[in-house]
């Protein structure tokens, strides 16, 4: 599977089977970088650490989530993507929507390094698209 297909399949799995299905596309020793200044920490090492923290932070907040890739570009330092997340707040039932920007590196058919940004310009710089 080509890198672009891995990324598309990973988010497709999320939409079909939730975050647990997405985890199957992460390398066991994946390095996940949260957005700069993220209060719970900025780097998680390994698929199991990401799964544990995700469940603790988000499972009680959201009852449903899905992610749509709006843009996916091969860049000098990884794959840049713009995504639109849609979720339902668990307690209130309120519909939520926001954009995230990812820079991903794929190795051996798995996501090996992932950076998440709330700001497109920061993500584009990390990907090597804007200097």
C-alpha cells in the first residue's frame, strides 16, 4: 500500500470503526505530536500510550467522531493534510466541527510519526511546504 493509501485508509477506518480501528494503522512505536501547548503533553510514544490517553481524554467527551480529509499533499518532510473533524458532545449532544492539520510520515505501511496542528501555517512549515 502506498503512503497516501495508508493515510486515507487510516482515517477511513476511524470513520467506520472508531479510534480503535484507526490504531491498527499506527506503528507500534509511533511518535505522536499533539498541537503545540497541548495541556496533557505534547508527545506520545507508542500505539498503546496513544490509545490509553485518547480514551482518558476523549471517550468521555465525544459520543461520535468522524474525520474527513479535505486536502492531502506529499511534502518534502511528510504528508500534509487538512482534515475536518465532526463530533457529537457526549453530555449535551451538541454537534461540533473543527479543522486539524496533520503532517504524517509513513514507514512500512504504518503511520510512524504524526504531528497535529490547529494552525495550517505551522503544519505547512513542519511539512516543508512553506519556509
